[in-house]
């Protein structure tokens, strides 16, 4: 099981690899570059 995801901010382009929690669902993410609240893209992509 892969517990890491690489997230790319569509606003500022910041790329960060984060370890996903195994005991909770994380649906939103605050960009560490610009502070924008990121949400999943429609269709799960």
C-alpha cells in the first residue's frame, strides 16, 4: 500500500509529497506555498 501522495498546487505550482493518514480521510489540503485550499478535481483525477 502506498501511503504517500505528491500534490501539485494549480495556483502556484508548489509540489509536495505528503504521507496520507491511515486512520482518517483527508479530503482537503492547504498549499504550503500560497495557502490555497485544494480540493479533489471533479471525476477523481
